[in-house]
């Protein structure tokens, strides 16, 4: 994905935040669109889906960005859009809750423009279908009725769609390409996340849990196995 063609939706009820982010990102040629409410964000997404969403946790009138993200992740058309949560919450449980709900990253307010831009570029790199971490876009893999298609970035189980976030998709793809081999959390971070990106090992557990939850709904939870004190593997048997 070319940075020059990147579009970002900023969902935040504070106009100064939207303006600051827009100003900071415009220097990198990133086009920003703002939304103060969930309804406005939904309209923006329906009209022109962005490449990434910056989403505030708590919006005005009691609207929850976390709830909106969870709904968006079940959207067959827009569920794979990368999302970075913007929030004043800085505790470890809150960070885990954001990742567990489907966020690709989490950044606490106040934040510096340089940190924000670095996080955005890191998420876009690892979510881009054509990134160095991805194989040729024409690849398809089918195991036990579970079908993964890189051309469309879709997963089906017995022909029925399996809804995955971008990180869960990449994890599943990597494990399906290396069936039966056990990978530690640090190895998965090295292979699935982009270079020079700091990811806690606990984050891997969160995304594995999300992946299992999606596969369980499709009757395939058992394909992702935990090897105690070692890591995870995809079982084809």
C-alpha cells in the first residue's frame, strides 16, 4: 500500500484531536476524514471505506468506541479494516480489552504525533496484503474444510464465511502454511508482525484467543492447539 494513497478515518468527539491528527498526518501525504459520532463514522465508512480507523474509546453521549469496533468486526464488508484505539485508559487490562475486542493497536492519550505516525505505519505495513510478510496474493490453502484465500483475504469453513480481523487472518495463514510445527510466541511475533515492532508475548495469546473464538463458531476451534510451555500449532489431523 502506498502511503500517498492512504486514507484514515478519525472517530473522536473532540475536534482539536481530529484537527491535530489531520495536521500531523497530512505532512506524510495521508488523507484524513473526521467523524464525531458513531453514526457519522458509519456513514463515512459506507461511502468510502478507509485504509485505517483511529477510534476513540469513549465518545460523547455515552457512545462506546469499543462496542462499535466489536460490531464492525462482524461486518463481512468492512470487518477487516485495521483499527487503532485512542484512549485515556492506560492500564494493562484496558489494553488487553481493546486487543481482545479486535483492535490492531492501542495508543494512550496524550500521545505525540511522531508516536502516532509510527504506530499507523506499523499497522498498515503488517495489514497490507502485499507486504513482505505475505506470500503471493494468489495463494489458497484448504485443510479439513477450512479454506483460506489470499486473493480475497477471506476464510470459509465448509463454504460458510469465518470472520477474522487482519492479525488473526495473518496468524491463521502462517500456521496453516506450517502445519503441525509448533511455534513459540516470540517466533510468531517475528514471523507474523513486521520488523522493529514491539509486541508483548501476551498480545499473541489475545489474538490466538480471538482466532479460536472465530473458528469455534465454524466448528474448527480444535485446529489451533496449545503446546504447554512451548507455543501453538495448526493441527491438520
